[in-house]
C-alpha cells in the first residue's frame, strides 16, 4: 500500500511535491463530479479537496464543483452546471450529451495559452 501511495496516489504526490508541482498546476486543475457518482468517484474528489485544504491551505488554485440537482446528486459524467433559458440547472441526462462541445473549446484555450514558443498552434484547428 505504501508503494502505491508514494508512486501512484496523485493527491499524495501533489501534496508531497507541492513546492515543485504547485506552480505548474495551480489554475490548471479543475474537478467536477456528481454528488452521487455512479462509480463513487465523488468520495475520492472530496478526499482530495480536503487533503489540499489541510496540507496546502485555501490558496491552492485547484477548483472543485460537486453537482446536485433537485436535491439529488448528479451521477457520472457531471461536468459542471449548464442552465436552461429560465436560469434553471439542466439535469445531467441532458448536459452529459454535450460533453465534447463544452470541454474541447476549454482544452483548446488551455493548449494555446500554454503552448511552447514556436509550437504549431494552427494546423490542428479547423
């Protein structure tokens, strides 16, 4: 178990090596998980958030969003809230259908912002 914790537990590694990794990941890690994730991933995200708060403090630059709708936790594939024309949050059964349309533009923006000088940032965008 200790071997796994030291070599594969991303939360532990991030906290352990925060001095080096913190400046590289701050503002770049964004977690969204349903409050009733089908695979119980919400518990791991809660634990990760608590570990960061207890070991690093509030100024860690990592965002967490836990989804609930009408008193029920969103299930797997929650990606953050999306609202209808009346400002009401849409259910996960709708928002998970547009996952690529939401995530790919955000990824593209991040890739462009962090691309090394001279990197090809044109040929793959169409």
